[in-house]
C-alpha cells in the first residue's frame, strides 16, 4: 500500500460517517462482499438504504427482467436503473434535499464447485455529486485471478469498495479514480480491462484516455475502443471470432496501413479454417509505439492517432505486449478461432533477431513455439529496398544462417505468408516521411494518406499539421 493510500476499513468508515451520502448495494454472484465492508466497520445504517442479492434466476428475473447472460454489462445496467429508480422514488421527497444518492451494483462469476476458472464480472455505480443533482456513472469489467473462491470474493469486496469511494470523493479527477481502484490490492489478484465514465461529473473526460490509463498503470495488459470512440470489453469483442491484427504507430495512418490490412484480409478469409467464420480486423498500438522516448506518452498525440484510426472504421487495441508471442497468447485467451498477424517485412526480419529473446530461457525457439502454438499465421507486406530498388518479400527474405532452416520450415508450412496483390505505389510510402511533410507544410503528404485521413488532419490540425495549437483533452 502506497503512502497516503487509505486502507479498506478507513474508506468504508469514511463513507458510513458521511451523512450526505446514502444508497443501495445490489450484488449478484459472489456474496455481499462490498456491503459486508460497510457493516463490518460500523455505522452502516447511516449509509445503506438497502443491501440485497438475488441469486435464484427466477427471483433475479422477477426483479430485473429476463436475461440471456446474467454476468453482462446489460444486466449491470438493468440493476443500476432499477435500484436507482426505487431509491429515488421512495426517498427523494423525504431526504433528497440533503442527500446525494448512489447505487452500487455488481454481477460476478467466481470460482465454485462447478466452475474452476478465473472469475470475472461487471461493477458499476450511479451517483449524485450533490443533493438534487443529475446522476453520473462509472462502469468497469474485472477479471479475478485468485485461485480460491474465497480469495476472489475478498478481492471483489475491496475493489467494489474502492469504486464506491472513488466515485463519491475522487470524481473530479478521472485519473485519480483509475489510480485508486487497486488500492490495497495488486494486479496479480485482479485485472481491470475496461472502465467507462459518463455523466456531468465527467464532462470532458475521454474514455479512450481512461483505457490508456488502465494499460499504463498496469491494471490490464490491453484495452479496446471501437471506431465510434466507445470503450469495449475485450472478451466480448474477441469471443468466437477469427482475428486479424495490424500493429503500428499510425503517426499517421497511411495508404500502406490500409493496403496491408486489405491484402491480409483477402488472404486470411480464404484460409480453410477461416472461411465462413466471423472475422474481426484490429489496429493495435503498444505503449512503445505511443511513447516519444524520455518524453513518454503525450495524451493529445494519442487521441490524434485514435481519431485518425476511427476514420478507417476499425476497433483499436492498446497493449503493453512488446513481444508478439505475448500478444498471441492474449488473443487466444479470448478466442479459439484462427489469428492472423499483419506486419511489414522489416518487422518480420526483427522477429529473427536473437536480442529480442534474451529474457526467455529457450530464446527464439521458445518464442516461436509460443507464437505458433495455436492456429496463427503471419502475413508479411513486402519492402522496396530504397538503396537497390529491389523488392524484399517473405519468400526471398534472408535471415541469419543458423535460422534459415527454421524460417524455411515456417514458409513451407505456410505459417508465414507473403502478401499478394499489393498496391505498388504504396511501397515507397513511409509514415515518418508523411509526418515530416505534413508538419513542414509540404502538400505531397496528402496523396500518401487515405482521403478521409487527410481531411481530418487538415480540418482539426492533428499531429502538428500547419503548426496549429492543439486542443487538450481531459482524462
């Protein structure tokens, strides 16, 4: 526990002693672990209007309506709406002028006799920041990593209380909300892979920055948002889908960005194990992609790139997976369908550099064993060698002599595939050159990017175009 962090007991007691806060706790699936903290420390009568759990499905459906998935965001929203409606209806006239109301809810699946796997669930709170005020919300998805059901329940109790305390007292600083969620916990015990804040308490907050904050703070390894800018829960997006993913810095996205994915998708969907299956195409940015050396990650620069990718209509993933084998393991954790990695020949060449595997006992062989452990293929986009004018493809790429047999094996078994039908004019486009030109006022950069990307950059002055002042986004 860091210096200045309140322990769980102190947080619960502070809320209980605050006469201006009053609410309901509704918990399904893991006991009343959050409510238990308020009762344990004493004074709960001053805080809790009602604490309840509806375990039997018939009871739950009678209260909240039928549901095809009980551990889901939709179920959580139904719980928050129903319980807040009751709280407001029954108590607003009596104490609404002096009380800020709140409702906390969770729907969770933990380990049990019949379920021997990591727990997960949805947590949320709807709250007023002042009496008679409009409501705001925080919604989060968590994965519980403890090996025992009792430990998962304890973790849920702590993180649920952290969420209530953060909403009631830290809402003015969205980053502080994120930073407090793991108070008195560690990332070994719980992962938070999605958070969304809404309502007047979070006016100006961009939830894509909240996703970035989750990854930067180590609360999760990866987070996602769709082309509309809405954050999404990774397992919901990836479940039962074939996945094609292109990693890059996208500073900016160029015609090469689009051509790589177009070519890869055309070949990917023809794979026998992919044909007829639903396919998801993703863009991915790692923290390394986003970092500008010692300066770190610039929030506005990140949002500029996110807005640019939004024009291409794809879901975006942010991750701290520097190694491709870790990325592959993450994707296969959420889907059992085939996965395709899209990369340029220079990146493919780097995969055969021993220095990237110094931390693995088995070195490059261990990395490749993990990478190609499941149904995964690498699709490589060719490189036009600027010095010789020759085309370097997956088929004629040269790797170190001691690895040539390994590379030949990957090619022969079609685990590495060269992309076909690429656009020749794209081969001479490099994102660093495009960025330099757009900042220097050289109009030639526009022909190197998709039309919609160029229009967005010019209209909003993104990535330093034209030397315009940038509008800062709140987090």
